[in-house]
């Protein structure tokens, strides 16, 4: 809480990492007030915390007609720069609906998922099936001109970041191979579709309109095989039997398992999160 304004701890921690995010956080109370006045909203509870509150300020609200919604203001974040555009493109199929947006504030008035239970409450094999179905619905090719960036732009940035830290890693050669694939795989993509890029069981919520809806997309255009990786990296089975998990999920997605394997290897080998020992073992098993 800052000056009486509720700020989730995870969001405050994330914003402390970069000056532009800290500046955004300082402006946040006035931005929320502008959005509240624009849409005649009443706050209906405290902002969501945990993973949901690490990269955006998100809170339940009530509209003037008494209906439920969610107000979301996203912090400056390279990967999520076109979230509003993506939600407009998908039109609620199978994402949450975007009722309205203020592009200047990066503010979104969203459908509220009720009961809103995260898919991660289900066993992992069930998560596989649900996420595969959602991904296959998401993968559509946007007509030109469109605002979306190529996947290669994100993976090039990740490659540079990983290589800059490679000397600190137990196996710098593993990092270099992952970074090489970050450049190679986007160029050889068999298809160019709009990707969610961050679809895992924490970003899928139970709802009334559909059993499950996608939240927090970070859209890029590129290889659908890449979109398998975020779910895989969040599965415990990736540590115990990565090849079997990649094969299973690839079959559900009707994708080339070897391509999914190479993308997952690249993500694990060039990871910059600090979980190196764990993900190095995954990368070696997938190499």
C-alpha cells in the first residue's frame, strides 16, 4: 500500500527492478482514478495479488449498471506491449472479452471470470488437454497490416540477454546453443500465427461463458510450436520425463514433436531466471 493506495507486493517488487516501471508505479493511483471516472466504475475488492499481480494492477470492479468486470492497468513490459491489440483480435474467442480500453493508460476493462478458478488447480494431464484446445483456437493469422511484432524480435532480445550472462552459467556451451536456436527457429517456421506466448495453467480461468478462458496474452506472430513451451516449462513432468511430456503435448497440439523439443530446449538452455541447475538438466535431456 502506497499513500493509502493498494499495491500488491509482487507488483511493487517487479516495478523496483527498472526506473521506467518505478515511474509508472508512481503514476498508477492517478491512472486508476482516470480509468474509474472514464468508465464510471466502483472498486469491488482489493487488487489481485500473487502471479496475477506481478506485472499489472488488476482489480474487480462494478459497472454503473451493476454488472461485474475487471480493471487492468499493465506496467511497461516488452512482452505485453500489444495485449490490448491481441484481445481485440481474438474477440473473446477463447480469451476474456475486452469491453473497452484506454491505449494511453494501457488500461483494460475486461470480462470477469467467475468462479475464476485457475486451471493449475487441476492435475497436469488435464491441463495438457485444456491448454492444447485453447492454443489451437488462438492460432489464427492476422490480416496485414497489423500491429503485432514477429516472435524473432522477442527471442533475439532473450538470446542477447542469455549470452551476456553465459560466463556465469555452469555450461556456457549449452547457453550458446539455446541462443543459436532462438535465431534459427523463427526463420524456419512452417506457419505464422498469432501466439499467446505466455499460456500456462495460471493464465487460464474457469468462467460461465465457457468452461475455461485465457487471460494475460502477450501476442507475437510466429511459430505455433513456440507456444507449447510456456505450459511445458510450468509442468513438473518436464523435470522427470521431458521427452515423454513433449511427445504427449505435441500430439495434442498436432505439431511436429521435434520442433517443440528444440524450442523447449532453447527456452531451458538460454533461461535467464536463475533456475539454471534445474533447467540445465532439462536442456541436456532434450538435446
